[in-house]
């Protein structure tokens, strides 16, 4: 067979696969129950953790009394904010000053900043006893007014999520393409609108989970977790836990659905690692569904204020956008994809003049992070709504003539 005929035969063979019900390679093991998840890990002498969480979005912590819980049979230890501050350093913030100066621990220190923020971790031989022990912990709160509106957080400093930085602005990025002011001057009409994209969260079948095993003899840490980017988050682990890279081993198990929301669960990895360091035993923690919905990781909501200069024939001359992302209490990931989605503003449309003025703000909500369609979903929603508005209004103008 000549080389040309051989190439044609290969092409025909490939084409013959189109439309066939091909079996996937990765499912064979999983559908037979041979997957291995974090909650399947069982180690000798392993203990279980339960997390006490704040019922308030914004409150000062006046006192935490763990004496009754610590005296319960089976309770091995209780990790508190005092322990975390002594044993670790703040989590690096993925932004720039002054917001990067925020002191972020995987547990509430001095005050809570969102519903579901950890207050204490109980470690017990039984996860059920550990959960029951949470009810014996007494927390004295001084309630503060929360800031839950991104526009208010942006425009006013009367309520600050982090008083030490004097602002609620987490990040600011501006991109200009072409000449938007010239496009506005040349337009037959300029449409203006305000669009809000709500918060959302992915709900994987498997919630966040961690097994941490600290070896005090070697000073080394082994972690089994379902973090989606352990190598990317290694600086967070290294910085917070005060451990060199060669003393940390992270084993990523099968992930029962990630969707991006398991990228910033590194805060829980660090928290449970500290629990293991305190009791010097392996510690396992599995998030409940309620915990995940409250404080797992939300996709940031976004407010758009848009001006769209157009010609009467329907030509979109440009977009002038100011957006405010509600990224919650901490910058645990690159703020809402500001630099990511800015690169794809035109989408499928030929829009040559764009001004994209983007802000991210702190609010008293769960920290936001990547979720499916990271940063693209709000943007796509915005641009399609603008197109609908322009089409509808121009149709009305045409009929009016």
C-alpha cells in the first residue's frame, strides 16, 4: 500500500468512528465502585473533626468558652483561634495593597466576617461525638451591621469588612480597547442599563474533605484531599503552615465533582492540618451539604453599569462597562477573574471600542472563588442582555418612524 493510500485509509477509519457509542476509558473503574475518595481513607489511630461555625455575617468575638466541650468523654482536643495564630501565618491574599495586607486565617480571629466562618474545631475518636460536642461550646458575640451590598461596599466606608485597610475595595483593573469616547460621540443613540448577576455555587456529589497526618518525629505532613490545584496552592500551604516544601506531601484523590469550587478549599486543608499538628494524630474531616452551601465557595456576583453606543442600523460601536464584583470576606483567589474575563469582552461580536473598568469588593459573605465558567457566565449574561436591549429598543424606534 502506498503512503497516500495508507493516509486515506487512516482518515476513513477515523471518520468511521463518528456517531459510534464509544466507551470512555475513565468510567470503567468508577462505575464499578473502585474509585477512592478522601472519606475512604482510614489510618491507624485516626480521629475525626467537626467545625463550629458562625451563625452571623458580621460580629465581634468577645469570648469563646470551650471548657464544657473539652470535658466531654472522647474529645481529644479543640483547635481555637489562639492555636491557629500561634501555629500558623495568615493566608496570602491574591491581590495587591492595601487589600493584600488583610490578615486571613482559616478560622475567625477577633471577629467573624461571614456566615459559616469557622470558630473552633473539635477533634474526637467519633465524628458524631465531635459534632455533638459543638453544642457545648459557648460563644459571646457582639453583633455588627453587615455589609452585603457590593455597590454600597464600593461607594461607602461606613461599614468595613477589614478596618485595618480602611477600604472595602479588593482590586481594581481597567482595560481600554479602541476609543470608546469617540464611539459615543459618533453614535445615533447610547443605551444605558444596570445588570445584576447573582451569587451561585456548584454542588458536587462529594463535598470538601481532608485527611491530614502530621508526623512530629519527622516534622512532615501528609494530606489526602480533593483540592483541584494542589500544586498551584502549594505557596499557600507552605506559607501558612511554616513548613518547607520537602516536608509536605499532598495526595489528590478521585474528585466527586469539582467545578472549580474545590480550588480554594486549601483553607480547610490548612485548618485540618493544624488540628492534626495539635493532637499529633491523623485527623479526618468531611464537609456536610449544609456547610458546603453556607461556606464552601461561591461564584462571585457582579453588578454591571453599561453604556452601549449604537448606530440606527444596529451596529454596536462599543461598550463602556463599569463592573463591581462581590468577592466576599477574603481574596482567596484571583478576584472574580477580573484579568481573565477582561480578555474576552467582545465575545462573538465585532465590538472594536471597549472600556472595561472593573472592581472587586469585600463584603460579609462567603469568600468567592472559581466556579464553572469562571467569570465568563456573568459576562456572557451581561453582553447578551445588552444585545437584547439594543435589538428591542431599535425595533421600537423603527416602528415609531
